C-alpha cells in the first residue's frame, strides 16, 4: 500500500544538537511538506517542495533545513539554531492530480529536547 | 494568502447528540475544502473533501459537510456523536493547483457519555 513513512516516531535531542527527521513516500507525489504542530496552534508550515532539487520556506523556516534530492524523500533537519524545537512534526505530500487533491500525512515524529 | 477560521477550539457534545464544527474560509475564488481528523500522537486522516459538484459532501464515519459559497463556510456535521469521535478536527483549504494548503487551528471534540 502506498503511503508516507516518518521516522523515528519519537526523538530526543540534546541542547545544541542537530537532528534529522525522515520522510519517505511511495505515492509518486511531486509535492512534499513539513509542518510543525504545537498545542492550540494548529499546523504551521516549515518548508515545502514542489519538485526535486527545489524547495521553499514556509511560515516558520528559521532554525530548520531540508533537502529534496529524490522525489520520494524530504528529510527535515532541526538545527541548533531552533531555540524551541519540542513539538510534533508532520510530513505530508500531494500529487497535484485533479482527482486526488488532498494532502496525505505521515504518522508524525514527536521531538523532545532533553 | 487564504485563511481558515475554525470557531471554537473546544467543543463538547453528549453521546448521541448532533456534532457541528464550524469552518469559514477567506477566498475570492472557491478553493478546494477539506476536513481532517487527528487522534492523539497520530497524523491527519482525511474525513471528506469538496472539489466541485454537489455542495453536500459525505465522508467517513458518518460525517458530512456542506459548502456554502455565499457564506464562505464548510461546516462539519454528524447527526449522532459516538465516543470514538473524540479527536482533533482540522479544516483546510487549498488553491486550485492543490499545492498550497492552509489549515485552521483545529477544534478538539469531546464526547460525554
């Protein structure tokens, strides 16, 4: 079955450490997204990519970086510059197909600073 | 940019009662509209969507929503709440390319036995 896989499900980061969250999809979707979710704030867009080797900043890109070297993969790195990284991170993808315009989501990664 | 407003961050209903979750969007051009459900520590699951055609859309788990262009609304309803409906619900819109999504801040639904 096609879908989006995020790993790990839980991640702990020490102060000053960079960590990378994985997102892989086998839906053959062109566009991929990273969202951050905090209680009461809904989903906030971090980065998105509409094609391979291209990506754009979202509303809260500071302290994060991404790459899109393969269509299937869109890893997110939370750098030490992100001062409050504890949150739930969601990866999503869309196919741009006129019949399937919805976003598909992974199961999320919960990142905690220790 | 478009925006989505969900009225009521917390809604409580009794089991068996009507569920009504409100969503309004701002757009001069009717966008694509979605409702998603999220259970704790999980991703978002699509409940239903409106793209074109019939304005009353039926989704999974007995939910439905009606697109009202004149009111720029897309409220979610279910005639009879079940305990398993307790979750976070998000309304979302996208532009017609389907590449830009805008989410509301979510409504947490509690079902009282």
